[in-house]
């Protein structure tokens, strides 16, 4: 029957669509469930129609069977009354009804088989949807964990970058300390040289003052011995 083939196509398309767009499992499983629930509505409608066909075929078959039984009773009455001609008419009608009954029985068997398949299909779809509903929560939990792990990985990666920046800063700080140490050393050397110059200059004048004083004293003494006033 067409509905059976269409249902297989529906299920196949849902699964294939989910696989083709599986880059976002959370959204895709929601979409798949929406599709399946929509398909379930179609399957229920088709199943109801098939069940109605089965019931209608069964009703016609029962009516035909009852008519045959009724004709059989009339045939017995006609024979009992000695009316063979009437009995033959009833038997002809019975034969026609038996042919019709065979046709109706075949129609009913087909409708019943189709109805059972549709019922099974409907029940399986309901069960599958229920299972997917339960599994959806698990899938979403896995997706959330994966996203959190990815976030942590990014944080770790950023932390590595920060460590590199800190290491670079430390190197710059070390370089700055070296520059400062060299500058301080140079300043100390410059100050020492200046102090040495001052001390030498002091010694120069200190020595010069002493020599001049001695000379002046000796000159004054010489003048005094000669009777020359200074």
C-alpha cells in the first residue's frame, strides 16, 4: 500500500536529514523530533482510515454471512413445504451470495492485514519518539559538557598566552634592571672621578700655601739680619 512506502521514505528522510546536518546535534535532534511528531500525526490519520476500511469490510462480510444464513433458512422452509421451485430460487441466491462472500472475505483479509501493519507502525513510531525524547536530554547534556570543555580549553589557551606575556614582561623588567645597574655604576664612577679631582686640587693648594709661607718667613728673616725693613 502507498502509505507504507511513504512512511519508510519519511523515516529515511528524517534520519538522513539529521545525519547531514549533524554539526549541531542539539538543534538537529529537536528538528528530527518535530518532524517525527508531524509524521506521527499523518500515520495516525492513515491508520484511522485503514481501520475504518477494515471495519467497513468486516461489516459487509458479516451482513453477507447473515444473509446467506437467512436464505438457507428459507430454503429449508421451502423444501419442507414441498416447494422445490422456491427452494431452487433460494439456492441460486445463496450461490450468488457465496461468491460475494468470498470476495468480501478477501477484501476484509487485505484490510485487516494492512490495519495490523499500520497499528504496528504507529505503535513503533510512538515508542521511538518516546525513546528519542529521553535520549534528547542525554544528547543535550553531552553537548553542554562538550561546550564547557571547549570553553575551558580556550581559557587554558588564553592562559598560555598570558604566561607568555608575563615572561616577556619579566624579561623586559630584567633588562630595565640591567640598564639601571649600569647607569648607577656609571654615576658612581663619575662621582668617584670628580671626588678624586677635588682632592687633588685641595692637595695642590694645601701644598702651595705651605711652600709660600716658608718662603715668606725665610725672606723676612734674611731682611731682618741685613737690617732691611720689610
